[in-house]
C-alpha cells in the first residue's frame, strides 16, 4: 500500500455542510499520519463536507493504492435484507439511496426519517457488532456516540465511490476477503478498538479517532499482521452472512 487513511465521519447537517466532526489523517510508509485539510479555495472552510471528502478520497484512489478505514456502518443486519428481499450488497446500496437520498442538496438524515418505509430496530445488531463489547446498532441515531446518522449519511457516498472508482477500489469484505494486490481497499472501522494505543497529544476526540485509524492501518500493514484481520475466524455460514452485513476491520 502507498498510503493509509483514517476517517472520522459525521452524519450531521447536509452533504455539502462543512463539519468539524469530520476528520481525515493520512499516513505514508515510515511516517506518522498528519491531518489532511480540504482545499480551502474550493470549499472556503477548514472543515470537510461529506461531498468534498468523497471527491478527495476518489482522487487518492485514482492515483495510488490506499488502505482506507471509515467509522460508519457499510451495511445493515441480515433481517433487513430478508425483509426487503435484497439479495446482494449492490442491490442493498441501490435500494438504500432510493429511500434515503441523504446525498442530495439541502437534505439531512433527520429530514428523511419521518414516515420512511426503510427502517430498522435500534436494538438490532449485525454479527460483527456482537463480536465487540461496545459497538451500537446502525439503526441507533439519537444516542451520543452512535453511528446511525453517520451510516445513513455515508452509504450513498460509498455507492458513488463504487461507481466512480470501479475496479481500482476493493470494498472489503463485499468484494472478497482477500483484496487483489495493487488495489485500494476501503473498510468499515471502529476507532474505539485502537485509539487508546496512541498518545492523544493535542488532538481532540474526532482528530484522535481519525489519527488512530490511520496509524493502526499503517502499523498493521507494515508489521505484516493485516492478513490476520482481513480473514477473521468465521464459519462458512458466518462468512456468507458477513458478505451481506459487512464486517468491522480489526474485529477478530
């Protein structure tokens, strides 16, 4: 890999709103990750919007092999797939953006919640979440620290990157547990697993989450232990479930 990117995400406001909670750090081999700021001439803010962040990530993927960790859910529980007769992650994404077009201008996740036919139980967990002690349901939106809004805001942008980057980008584990050499890889991540390993120094909580993700991805790759995390010890049935529900990179 040429670089390692950690993203702390946010589902607040609209897709074009600059958000203090969105943070990006990028690490290159042998160097600790510095923060990455948006192109202020284009965005006129020192904070990322979800739209601007997606454009930047796409540029990185087009020019080099990146390992990217983002802290929002990449999919929903199996029950959701069965209830709405969705047979693949691709069909899930297409269905989701039809009912939750949170990427559209002047649209918020909150504004789409009322009367939305596509929803889930805030107590329901995916398999990967049951393997952690603190991960919450991706349907939970009104509790501090929950990832529900970030997930509902971020999924359309995953779909956009999938269409724009094509074969250059491997969505783990949906495209397979073992990425091809030379491809960029993007994976759901959970900063709480790693953030205490690294001194916080003068970073705030969101900055520390993004920093820790980039640092952990870099170190795990350079130390040769990333294959362990790319292949969690699942049964064949669990692996087939995770190919739809997704998995959190680092949970093993």
